[in-house]
C-alpha cells in the first residue's frame, strides 16, 4: 500500500536530555525519522528539549520546538500546529511515555491526532507486565515464572515460593531503573521498594532468575501488511544477569546452531505479529546453554539502543524504515539505500563480526559502585568491526580510550592467583580484563566458565589472544607472527611492548612483506550484490575494496563514545563539519566508532570509516586517503589529543596549528602567553611534590582549586579550603597521574562566563557570551548558563572580546575556540582556553542562527571571517533568552555525590527558551526534571561558609510562601538572624526520608561540608532526593534561580511554547 | 598444509587445507547463510559443488548428530575464512575439521572469502580446483574439463523405494536428492510418504496409489534429465503435484517452459520472495543455480524474487499443480514459508473430496 495520503503533517517527539539508558541513539533515530518523513513530502514538527542534538537543527524539521517534554508543552504545541499524526516510537521511553500520557489526557482525541506506527494498544501490551504475560501465554511463548506486585509483601511471598535469586523489573522505565537481582529477602525488600517508586504505575515484576543463560536479542521489523523481517540478532557475551546496555555484545550470534537461531527468530516473528507492531521492535531472550529451552525476557515496541547498534552493525537503517512504515509504506515498497537495486524487505547478512563494548563512567567516578546488574550504568558505547572476533574485540577495547591498548592491566598482573580467581566473581566493568589475566595464569577455561558462565567459545577466543601475546613475547618477530598479531587486532604499540622490538623494526617487516590493513565494505548482503555504501572497516585480508576517489578530501576525526564531559554535542559539531566540507566541494570523510550517533550513519559523510580513534588506525586511513588535511577541532578532547601524533607522522592538521594547541594546553606556555598579552588569570602553579603544593597554596592563599593536568570534564578537580583538605586530596589524586603535575590555582569567586568564538587569526566573531548562574567552583558543564547574559556590563563584554581577540591572534587560531572567564570586580580572568569546539556550540548556533561550525570550516579552509556575512566582534544579542540546564543520571550511579563541584557529573542538558529570562529559566528547570510544586516545606542544611548567604535565600523562600526547615545548626543560625524556621533536630535520617517521600518536604537546599562520603547524612539525603526527583540544590545560586523562576511561573496561567525561529522573529 | 584454489579464469587464492587433504575440482558457489553449515554440507542439492561460506567464522557450534539433511556431506569441498577449532554447543559431537576428515571432504581455510564471493558475483559461477600443488594453465584446463555433474541426481537419489508411515494423505516423493526436512515436514502434517528413486517410472509411482506427488529438490541442470521430465509430464496429468527447487524446474520444463542458468545463483537464508496473491513478502531459504526463464502457457506465476524479479513459484491454471523455487522446509534458514506445505495438503484434501 502506498503511503497514507491523509497524513501531511507529523509531530515527532524526541527523547530529551541524554541520561544513562537513553543517549545519542535517539538523536540518530530521530534525525533519520525526520529525514525519512521529509523525503516523503511530509511536514515535520519536532519537539525535543535537548539542544545538543542534530535533530533539533532548524533544517531537520519544518518546525523545531526546543521546549520541555511535558504534556502541557506538547498539548500547547499540538494546539497551534494541528499535526495529522504523531510518531512516538522513535523518542525512546520518554517519547513513548509522553504519547501515552497525551492519549490518557485525551489530547490526541481532542485534536484529532492519529498515532502513527505501532498502536498504543500494542505498546501497552508490550510494556504492561501483566498484559504482556497474558499475551505470551496466549501465543504459547515461554516466559519466566513471575508475579506482578505493587507491595513489598506480595513480592516476598512470591519469592519464598519461587526461590531466590529473583529479578525485579519495574514497569515503564528505561535502562532498568530501579530494578535488580535479589538473592535474599533483605535485598528483595530494598529492590521492590525502589522499583515501585520508579515505576510510573507503581508496579514491579518479580520473576524467576535465569541468570547464567545465554542472552540473545533480535531486532525485528514489521509493516502493516504483516511482512516481518529480522535485521540482526545479537549475542551478549555476558550471560543473563547484566543489563544488555552494560554487556559486551557481538553480532551476529556466534554460538547458536541454525536450529537455535531460527527457533528464536520464529518466536520473535510470532511476537511482533501478535503485537501488530508497525515499525521496529526488539525482543530479548534467555537461552538455556544446556538445552533448547528458552524464555522471552522482554519486548521493546520501539527503536532502542539495540536497534541503533543493529542498524550500524548490519547497515540497515531501522529508524528510517520504521518512520516510513509508520506513514503506511510497506517494506517491499521502500528502497534498500545500500544496494539501491533491492528493496527494504530482506534480511541483512554480515560477513564480518561486530563487537560492542559499553563505556562506563567509572574512570571518572572511581569511587562509584562498579558492580553491573540489571540496572544500566554505561553512558555510551563503542563498536568495532572485523573479519575475526579477536580483532573486533581488541579494536573495541582500544576504542574505549581508557588508555588501554591491550587486554593487559598492570594491577591485575600484580595479583596472586587466588586473588585473581576470587576477582572472577566480581561482575563489574573490569571482569573481562580479569578473565584475560586468569587465562595468562593458565587457569582453566572450564573454571572460568563455571564462575562467569561465559560461553567457552568466547573464552577460547580470548585465549587465542593471550596465546598470541605469549608468542610475541617468546618468539622472534617475523612475517608470519606479525601477520597473525595484526589479524588478531594487536596494536603496533602492544606488539612493541610485547616483543621489545622498536617501531622501526616492526615497520621494516611490515614494509618488506606489505602487511597493511585493507578496507572492506559494510553492504548488508555479504557481497552478493554490488553496493554503494561508503561504509568501511579495516581488516588484514587480501583484497582492498576501498575506492579512493580523485577528489580533494578532508578527514574529520569524531569524538568516540558518549561519556561525561564529552557528549553528543561533539557529534553535532562533527556532523556539521562534514556538511560544511561537502558544501565547499570537498569529499568529506569521517572516522568514528560510536554506533549511537548521526556521524556514523553511512549517509552523513561521503565516506565513513568505523575505526578506533587510536593514532595507528587513524593514520592508516590517512595514509590510504592522502587527504588535503585532517580536522581535529570538532571531536572534543579525543580528536585534539591526536593532533600532535598525526603531525609527527607528517599529516597536515587543518585549522589551528598543533603548536598553538599545545600552547593553549601546556600550563607553562599558556601562562607565559597570557603574561605577554597582559591578560589576567588566576594565580597558579604546577607542582610535583606535596611540599611544593603546600607552599604554593600558601603563596596563593586559600581557597585554592586543585586538579591534575590534561583532563576532560574537570575530572578530580576540587576546591580546597584548608591545608588538611589539600593534603588529603594530594594523597588520593597523586595516584591518578604521576607523569603529569598537579595544578594549584587561585580560586576566584565570581561570575563564570564562557565564549565560543570563530577566528581566522586576524578577526574574531563571538556569536554570544554565556553567563553561568552558579559562581566559580561548579564545572561549566554542570552549571546553568544563560544567553544573553543578564549581569554583564558592556565594558566587561568589550574586555572579553578584546581578550578573545588577543588570544586568538597570538595563537593564530583558525577555526573555533572556547574561552572560560571568571568576572570579578569588572575584570575578566581567563580560566581556560580550549582550541576546539565546545559543549555550548550547538546551543549558541541554534539560538543565534549563526552557522558556527560551517563558518569555522570555511575559515579553516582559508576564507576570511569578514567575508562570511556575519560580521566580526560580538554579534548583536537576541531579544529572547536561552537557558541551558544540566541533567544528571545519579539514579543509576550509586555512591556518586550529587553535589555540584568542579568535577563534571551531568550526562546531558536541556534548553529553556522564552521571551523573558524568568520563563526561560523556568522552562530549563522543568525540562531538566525539577518540578515547581505548590509552596511547601523547604529544608535547609548549610555548611558554615554558606550560612550567611543562605540566610537571604531562606528569606526568599519564606516570602514566596514556603515554610523553611533547617537542620540543627542551620536552623539555629537562621533563627538568630530572625527568620521563622522549624528545626528538624531530633529527627533521624529515616524520618527525614519519610517527609521527602510523602512530599511534605518539596525542596532541599543543601550545601555540603565535605561531599563524596556516602556515609554522611547530607550525602544520603541528596541521593534520596535524586531517586524521588525532588529538587535538591547544592549551590545557593541554583536555589536562588529556582526561586526566581518559581515566582515568574506563578505569575502566569500557562507558559507559551514557540519555535526558535518564532522567538527570533518576534 | 598450504593449498590453493585455482579458478577456471586463472585466479588463484592461497589458504590452508583441512578435512581430507586431496586435489578436488567442482563448481564454486557461495552461500550467505550465517548459520547452517551442517545442513548445507549434507544437502544433496550441493552435490558436485565447492561451497564458499561468506560468513567468516564457520564451525562455531561444531557438528551434531541430528542436523543432517542426508546421510553425509554432499559438497565437494568447503571454503571458509576461519574454521573453528574449539566449537561450543551442548549438542556438539565433533569439530568441523574432524567431520570433514571422517567423511572425506576437503576444506580450505584462510581465504579472503569476501573477495572470492565478489569474483563469483561479478563473473558468474565457475569451476575451480583445490590443490596442494599449483597446476599450469593447461593442466588446470584439462583437469576442470573433466568435471561433469550431469548425472548428479542419480548419484544422490535413494537406491530403492521406501515408505514412512502416517495416517494422513499419501504423498509419493520423487527423490532427486531430497533433504530430510522435507520428509519431516510431510510427517509433521501426518502424511504417509513413499519415497521413490529418481529412476522410478510413472507406472511404478502410480501403482502405490498416492494422493499426490512431490518432486524434490536436487542438484544439477534440470535439462540434463530428459527421462525424468518425461515421467513428470505424465505424473502431473494424473495426480496433484508439488515441486520444490529442481522439482519446480522439472515441472516447468515438462509443461513446455524453459530454464536457464543464473549468473551466480541464489544461495542463502535471507531471500525475500513475494507471494503475489497475498501481496506479502516472505524470507526464504534458497539454493539454486538454475531458474525458470520461460513460464509454460498453462502456468501462472505465484511468487517472485524481490532481489532479481526471477520466478519463485508457479501454479497450473486448471490443474492441482504447484511449485516453488525456494525451500519452505528451511534447514538451514527460516520457515516463514512453511504454509506452502499446508496449501499442498489442502489441495490434496480438496481433490480427495471431489473424487
């Protein structure tokens, strides 16, 4: 059937800010959907609160609303846009839940909006535990024994009958929030309690555990005509028990016989047919490794992280096809854009192996609970492709950028055998390295299999790697051994370390025998049909099918996996760079390894290389393509870190020179530069010993800011108020990085200001100055920032511009740069210069309408800034206000303190846009999950430094009609100041928690004394607020802003919602 | 041991021999299935062929005692990127290498199978030789010209007729190289099955008084089997008939249609076929090098390939005769098109009622 002609305008709901469990994959899905709909001539209305995404670009949809994802906002937008249909299955769980809420609230019916694709009925059937269970029983598909409960007691009763362990799964949550495995009654009571809290409908499923079975996933598609196909199946190397988002996954399945593969495939088709899904769907299975018994674990009636992975693994764009199915097209009517000669109704076949490894935030939060279970903790993932499993695995590990180029870890090598064996029981992110070390110690595969339940096939493959390590250590390196090591994916660096040979020797053997990687195409059909996808991976094989064009080429290095401090915004920048390069008539080539993103969509760049962003792999591509140059300033710290290594190999880095990058990043050189330019900066020293640190701090005067040099996202950065604290920090941080000094800086308390500027080395354009709400001491990624600034004078702006110009000229910056200032007494002090694109580029680009990356690319390629039509200096400020607010994932990361510090913790961000500052601020709070309740009780708990100022904040809450509560000392202090305050003295932690749970306390203002200590009461209260979604502010500035927004919201009946271009044209 | 694949166009691939190490020639074809190597090796339709697996890791789950499609391997040789030396599956009885050694089949590993596949795709199916000593061009030509697969059906058919009991309809199966799962499929539908050798005459078959005739899959060029085509012509006059794969091609030839060789065949588990009546696409398992190129006047097309629009299914306009090019019995591959068997049984039942 051709497409439904009644559908002319469609609303697409995005997934909102990046949080653990819902990341960049939905930008990829949403972007594809918008493109697919536009291709069919449909007008697209997009709503998403996440400004860092490609999908919220003005050219992605006809109407782009960067507004909070709430029923109120969507209702208002539906009212003004009157779409014919709504597409909810591409915006993750957020989109799905919202669609259901809109339906329940009668909005869809009232405005005659048709729900496109999978029906709500089907969604409910798949998502509601009970109806899902009924359906499975009806169609005879096996599911684990289970019971749906809404009280702890019912759950315990079931578990007593079924036996422990049991798994608890809350209804309607993503990434398994609030779920977990319980081994005994005590654990069960805890898990059910939190699970019920997290479930939208207060239900959890308690089910029999099949931990240890193989975990297999199928990505299935169906059209309204009942044609069903499998896109890809995947096997989790980690068996059932670890969330699939936290598992190492391989595609296609490796250990399933044809019988087993098709038994599960048949089941998946049966399920998708019975649910009548129109679009994509993911079915997860547990398969008993000792029989052909299986159970259906879960069905996701929407595109998901797994479908993004499957799309990249198989070369089949699931989200795009799902969008076309949603508007009525059938699979056999849709073109296969890879082969261009066949149709979308087929099943891709792979002639390579794909390995995905999650990227966890534990390198950043080394104090977090690293245990992996049914609740997802990874922030992102990497994917690698090769013709052998060993190499795909090693490439994926290298792609993680954990400073690991191999499967060897020093601290494990120092362990005794017994200790190591006991470590095999720890199910955490390091387990794979433990297994490798165990194999090196000749601990038998049987024993490892017994402990880990990982299939022997995988363990044997791991052993192939350790055996090759041994060969490299013991035998002379020759052609055969080098070829073998390369085929297994060993990096040159690792071969050097293991053989003790120099790079020159390896290179000599390589050149003599021509041992170089070739590139093969991902073509969905294993070579059966001629294909045109410019999507390549490297491998050591005979034939190179990489077609090198004669055009002039530019390579963009991507930003790798999404992690805290380096998120989706760098993918935004990379994609825009690619587009700009294409527009200028060059061939654009991207190298990246993140399967979730738009940049790794095969039709984004002219050519995509799916490779680790490791110097050797990147250089191999450069060697092959011989581009005009490589651009590294858009891929965050990942790509910037490659600049000097590429230059050493004779590669032309386009834009700001490597020398200038170094001058900005090297502490000493940078200090000298600012001195020459007569620009103020906080006093600071780089120190290498404890005594030096103490001396330095005394010279500067406390408080001081301490941090290791060369870091992303302010890792381990801290404000230190006294010597004792400094010593404690040094003892802990010294272990983090020995080769780099520790930096100690003057802590200047003032307004933080940030600019992104485009420079051609002579002139500078600052599209906008952003002001942070929280004063210095809170990482810029975690602070709320405002554009245009509300508290910065014109002379201050002039100084900021002049400093930016001076620095850009001195460094001869070509392209983009980011400078962070602190303003105190009218003087801007430079805190940091990043010679690359920053987190705020997408925001400023969208709000001002200035195509920043496009301009940067033009400048990099030689155009003059002044010719580009946007002027120079500070661009004229807009007439509306944009407020960026951070979003955190503390619910998933136990033991991570939610208090704001110089160390970045947020995983994503939202943008609030409105005509007035107050409303923009309010929208930012709402979109980031901070509700505005009716005036209730506000609990204050302040550290000594903040008591004086906190007093004024408390006063504000009282005058807004709130009752202020205080912990004993805080209450005492506030009373002394004459405020009406109730003390919670004498109440224990549980009693306070109860007040929070019952919503008696609706806001908490808590500035921590020490922080990071999970045993302290403040920490526990903060964590509890996170799990309840109760606003909890650890900076007085945030609390003040919240209060201000609250007052503004109360003045109006409803907020108004508009597209950015509407705001701009007001 | 080092070994070579020498193709008739002169191209050479170097790899390592496994299984039974010997010089062997055959027609080189590729299969895109990611699983199912055991079923495929024992599928008689592959008789005389050297099969290249496009998926690089083969043998991961070993060989078990249940998933055979006939009494042993029928392929000439198997070519893989990497064979698994440490298979893992609870049903696994031996590894691929041991199985090939035991059954006298040659293997070749370490080949850039993607490169090889693309050559076959671009230049068409060709003959090849696996050898430990590289042959000169003229030696190779002589050796490859000896290759003859024109009597393949007679090599793989059952030597004698046999019966599998059942309570339902009685199906007479012409065994041109039948896969076990076809018989299993009929058994599942409660049919009684009598299997006849390819050499059986139509008189012998009708003597058993079957309700319907099944013409099986099998190896080779359908036009090589003139006698069989004659037999088929009579059988379809007398009884409801269904043909699969070679059986389908034989029906078309018997009714005045024509067949031709495909450039590189359809071999894999992911072939989309559209059922024209239902207007729906099914993913099918396929294995054929020849195709019906001219449809007989008395037949209409019921199924087409979504990949190349070739004929995938036919039906007689006024007789209970139907045929499909693909394999509804799966093994290896998907069983989405299992309904073909059901339709045939339905036809048998309808005809039975009319009679």
